[in-house]
C-alpha cells in the first residue's frame, strides 16, 4: 500500500472527539493499564503499555487541542508527527493490541483505551501504515466478500455437506424469515460443525431462519484495520440483504469482533438505525432455552471452563447467557480466576491473527491463557468465538498442552432434546 | 510589599487563571463534539455513566494485585491531600475569609499531622515509582514531574507554615499554591475534574451495551 502521511495525520485528527479529548486530558500516566495487558505482562516490555500505543495520537491531540501544544507549535518548539512515528508505532498499534479492552476496565480515570486504539488505527490505515496481512484480508473482504476468500460457492458446498449429514434443508434467501444468520469465514472453513449445530438446533426449536446469498459474511476487516469506509461498506451489505429479505433479526455468529461490528458500530457506520435487530447467537439460544423452545437433555460432567471472547462479553454485554447455557449442559463447569468481563484475551483478536508478522508475539502472550488453564487444571475449554478458538488451538498446539477447545453452540447441539422425544 | 502582592492581587490573578482555565479546558473538551450512538441500546447510558463514575473508586482484583503499589500510594496521596486541602484548620479559615464566607469543622492538630504524613508518603512513592518503574518512566512527561514537584513543594511549605508564626513561610506557601493554581489548567492536574468526564463517557457506552463496567 502507498504511504500518504498527510492523509493519515488528517484522518487521525478527525478521530479526536470529546471522548478522546477527555481521555487524554485525564491520563495521569500511572501505567496501571500495562498490568491489564497480556502483551505487557507476558513480555515485560514497557512499549506494550496500552496508553503508550497512543503516543502519536496524544501528540496530535496536544498540538491541536491544548494551550501549551498550540503555543509550542506557533513558536516552532513542538515535535511534529513524522512518517517515522507511524512506522515506529505500526507494530504497537496493530501487532500488540487486540482491542480487547481489558486495559479500559482498570484505568482509574476511566479511559477507554481500546476505543482510542480503534480510532488511532483509522489514521494509521489512511496513512498506509498497516500490516500487509490485514490489508490483504480487507481487500478480499471488499472484492470477494470474505477476508479469507470464502465465496458463495464455497458456502453452498459447506451447506450441502450439512444438508447431507443432517437431512435438514438449509434455507437460502427465504423472504420474510424471522432470522437471518451470518457466519464468519473461520466457521465456514475451519468449524463447519457450527453451521450443522445451528441447523439442528433451529430445526428442533422451530426457528424461522435463512441465509442470504448476498451477505453471509460477518467478519468486518474494515473495523480491524481501521477503515470506516471499508467497515461501512461491509456492514451496508448485511443491512441491505436483511432489509430486502424483511427479516426481524440478524444473528451474529460466534465471532467477537463481528458482533461488535454489526451490533454496536454498524448503525453509526451507515449513519442510521437498522430496520431489524441484531442478536448474538448466544443471546438467541439463551432466549430459546428460557422460553422452552430449545430443550436440552443430559449433561457432561467433564471438568471444563469458559473462555470469554472479549468483544462478546467485556465489550458486548453478553455475559450471563453463555453461563446460563453452560449451566444447563455441563455439571463440571468451573470459572477461571479472572472470568467474565475481566477474562484475559486469547491474544489474536482485532486482526492480530490475520497479521502474520505478529505470530511469534501472539504465541508468546498465549502464556497468559496457559497459566489460567494450568491454575484450573481442566482439559476442556469452551468458547464462543471462532477466531478465539483457532487462536487458542494454535497456542495449545504450540505449548504442547492437552486441552480441547469446543464451541458452545456445538456443545448445546450435542445435548439437544429432539422434538419427537419431548413431552410438551 | 511582596507580601501584600502575594496576599492580594496575585491571589486574585491566580484564582482567576485557575477558574477561567479550568472552565475553558472543560469547554474545549465538550466543543470537540461527539456523534450520537445510533445502535439500539441494551441498557441505560446514563445509569452506566453514573455507575462508572463511582465504581472505579474500587479497584478491580487484577489491579489490586499487580498494581498494588500505585494503587495504595494513589489512595494515600489523594485521601491525605483531600483531608489537608479541605479540613486543615488554616485552610478552612482561609476559605471562610476569602471565598465562602462560612467555615466548617476542621481536623484536630493530630489529624492534620496524620493526613500530611499519609499524603507525603503517597506522593513520594508515586514519584519514585514514576522515576524508577520502566513503564511509568517511559510514559512520564515533563508536565508530570513539574506537577508532582509543585504539589510536593506546596505541601512541604504548608507543613512548615503550619504554626503561622513565621510570616515569610506562610507567604511562600501561598505563593507556591498560587503558582500551582496558575499551572493547574494547563497540566495533567486537570484530571481532578476531567476524570468525571472520562469515567462518564466510558460508563455511558458500557451501560448502553449492558456491561457493568
């Protein structure tokens, strides 16, 4: 990608809103955010301190929004941002931050550092300073429709397998269905069992659902790389498809950043509220279970724990649903010490896993999750994000651990009480 | 002559700079603007803001262990300073005479001493940590050290002037406090006020998402 420093600085300046101005004004450089970030705790490198990753944006804020900053600029005493700053900070902005927001939870003055990084990436992306892997993923998402290059043909092939294995019909482009389901590429390619589980659960619960041939991909590379234009284009495709099919709900899959993108950022990206609601698959399954439509049978007594995907739990508010669901099927469920909104990140979200350059660092910081698992001593971990799952599996493989990772939806599907066996 | 200047015009000047500067800083944060959030909320933004404003006074478990020193020192300094600033007898009398027109119960002498010791221990620990720890050393700017240094000098001269029997010490304390007032709006000391904005902004977003931040 060509570098355009001036454009990057302009875009970075445009990202500074009242929130960011308040955050920089409040920061007292106490460094507590470092203690919450696995990239610091596992490396002891102070450069990985979350607020330090925002140094370019802080300098721009100071120059543009503070008395001393403006004064120094006028006198020629300030040190303006340079292309070298973008080059120097690119690794900190993209490789060592998953935007998991754990740092935001511990900041004593309440700075949402993950939000700031998300905004800073807009400037870096505009300037052309972003990892090649993420650039390519975003290009594929815009041109092919999926960051992993999954086409409609690939999806149809995956669905054909599911139909053959389950004997169920997978509805495509069903006008007026209640729910339109999205998938992440990772699920289609690596975890098609998620699609099969959904089909079986929806059939058992009598859910009216469909998949759109126009928009089935939930992953939003635009948000990960920091390009609101790309992000808006990708959200817009889903919105157009859902609204033309007239569905009441769009289901976000087991993918954290996809959920954040379509649920929380989407309406702001396209500039209007949706004419449908977005629901995370775990919320829907919890609702179906509580209303009696999803009936579960038996349980596993295998000791297992739950890895909270950051964008679904900490940044998404889906905190209790996975626990309620797990409680129905797993008698051996145990919580990690830092569970729920304070769980440690897998280390590969926010595009880090799409960034080949970051692989070594990502595997190193996996030690945080390894320590959590070692403390508990369980050999089964459930999660609800396809990206977390693949990152965790790679970490487990790299550390030669004996831990199995399974998706929550699949676990539920294994305990499905089929309609013919129900008593209602 | 200098004493009259410190006690009179310079006091009003520094107080003016402080008040106008603080208001201007707060206004300049608000005027940058914030786009409305169009996502359908799951919870209340206002109650989230209110909750975050107060809940962050209680540290989370992780910070309470890994960041124990910063946390303990931070509480010692802020609580001690708050007690000194608002409940030291000379300050209560000063506010009553110069600002409010009324006073309130003040700390006994021993309470003042304990508050001062707590505040000093906290401030010195924070300053040492800032100088010695790789993270805070990397993050710290000249402003952080100037602000800490000024607060330290104001506290030190305040303690020395406690008996108020030596007029030059009282004037020195007041002069340094006035310098601090002038410096305040241009520095990170502004977190005294802006923390409420930061916590509320973040709390509102989390509240809308249904997260108890």
